[in-house]
C-alpha cells in the first residue's frame, strides 16, 4: 500500500470513529456528554438531544474525512497545510459553537431550585 493511501486510510478511520460516536448517540438512552470529563447537564428531551448530538458528530466525521482528501496528493503536498489543517481547526471550532450555542441552549433542562 502506498504511503499516501495508507495515510488517507488512517485519516478515514479516525473520521469513521467520529461517525461511529454519532451513530451511537442516536441510539443512546441516557444523555451523552460532548465535553471530555464533564458531567452532562440536565436534559428535558433526551431523545431529541441525543439525535442532535448524533447529527453533529456524524457531520463532523464526514467533514473530517473530506478534509483528508489532500493526503492523496502526496506527502509533500502544500494542500495538507493549506486545506486539511485549517479546515479541521475550523470544523472543530464550528462543532463546539453549534453544540454550545444551539444544542445546549435548546435542550438544557430547567434547573430546579431547592429551598432549604
């Protein structure tokens, strides 16, 4: 297997893991977290929240794979630095913004205040 094909294959495996997380999210019964090592907030509509999170991860994984296409141009291709690296950074920031500004805002449950 040529080096370019091997590199793209490994890149695609990483993207497939993100898509797998998205598919797992679609069928999860408990609300899944987006941030590592952070507790999930109280969710009103668990099914809708997990569906939205699943779509986010699936779209991110597909975009990740597409951004790896310049790897097929060769090891020293400037497209890797000009397209793949900034593209992945932009896609990651966009995913964080969509989660924080759209998904979390829509599905965050109303915190019940306890009087003591």
